[in-house]
C-alpha cells in the first residue's frame, strides 16, 4: 500500500563551484518533489468535483532559506497556482481541465502527469554573492517549507525539509 502522507521527497542541493574568491558569485540549484497523498488525489476526477463545488484555485506556497550554519544567506519565496476551468478543447476528453501558473508563466498541460510535474516538481537556482559568505570552509544547506490550504480533495498541510550540505571554501 502506498504511503498516504504528504512529504517532500528527492531533496538535493548542488553548488556550481566548491571554491570561491571574494569577487565571485556562486549558484546553488535546489531540487525536490512534493509527493504522497496530494499527488495521488490531484487528478481529473478531483478537479471535476472541486469545480462543481466552486473550489477552482489551488495554491502552493514555497519558501526556501539558504543557510550557512545559523546565518541566513538568501530567502526565496514563490507561489504556484492551479486553476480549474471549463474547456471545449476537442483534444481533451474532459470538460474540466487545469492550467498551472509557475514562476509567473502560464502552462496548459496536455496530460494529468504533466500537470502534476509542473505543480509538484520544484527546481530553483539561487545566486549568492561571495560577500554574503564568511571566509574559510562553510557548509551550506537549504531549509524548505511548503504549504497549502483546505480544498475538496485535501486538508491544509505544511511540510518542512532540509537539503544535504554542500561544502564551500571561500578565499580572500
């Protein structure tokens, strides 16, 4: 039987470099997926029921804090939305479909799996100036917080996770 709890999975932090001069920048790529019950129940049948009950906007808030020890280097917040609408698209066998708004760009997925990937798979690049990082060897990691409200197909939920640590050496 599949795990029915919501969770943050496949969390990974990668750095563009391991050594840093004081006049450079470093890019960190954070990737993770939101899985569990929300991913299972987020399908066309749920969309249809929710739309009929006027519950046609699902929002996920994502906060990422990039840290070195207890020092916060960068905060990044984003919002993803899924909007349900009535469609007459002859290529779709359903009357209720979805559009995803991710990073201020609108996507019209052609399948349910594509909609889930757009909404629940996260990849984010964060650029940090060398001036924000203390000299010497530093262990950099990210704290992730994801949450959404109550809907016809899910209860409100808040998820938290930390990434792996990446070692970075800053020289002056």
